[in-house]
C-alpha cells in the first residue's frame, strides 16, 4: 500500500536541519546536564560556577 503522503527532498532536508539545530541548542545541553546531575562531580560543579551558576537554584550576583 503506498504512503498517503510524501514530502519533497527539500522539505525533508529542512526538517532535518531544524532538528539538528535543536539538538545543538543551549536549552538542549542544559536539559541534558539536569538529567544527568547525579553523575556530576565536585570538579564539574566548580566548572559550572565559573560561568556564574549557583547550585542552589539561582545565578550569582
């Protein structure tokens, strides 16, 4: 049975480009860090503090 719909190669390429851009976004990386937080070491926390992150839920002043 043939597919009920198809998309053009250009549309498929654009969809893939947008999906890859989403994977490389800062939001995506932050989410991955949050998901794997139990694995973080003290050295990892020190690196996060260098960019102004506090580990108690806020940004440093």
